C-alpha cells in the first residue's frame, strides 16, 4: 500500500483504524481540515458499520451532503 503497488478496501481500512482505535475522521484530518459536521457524520458511520446495519449505512450515504472523494498518490 505504501509504495502504491496495492490498494486497500474501505472495509479493511475501517477495520485497521478501529483496531488501532483511530477515529476515521481523525485519519482524514491528515488530508485537510475536518469540520464538526464531518466528525458527527463519521461517528454515525462508525457506529452503524460496527453494528453491521447496511440499510442505515446506505441511507447515510444516500442522504449525505458531503462530496465523494478518492485519494490519489501524491
């Protein structure tokens, strides 16, 4: 992953962050400013993901006011 030869799935990223007790929003802070709304949204996503509630995750995604973003290698 570090040398741009492989990719990580969102599931694996969330599992790694959770295992190391790193909130997803804290992880994203390294890529720019994170607003309070994003922190609240992240908390909802994390709790729903850990409860394996796919319907609520889909609803959060469908009703999110945040733009999709894909990180690229620097």
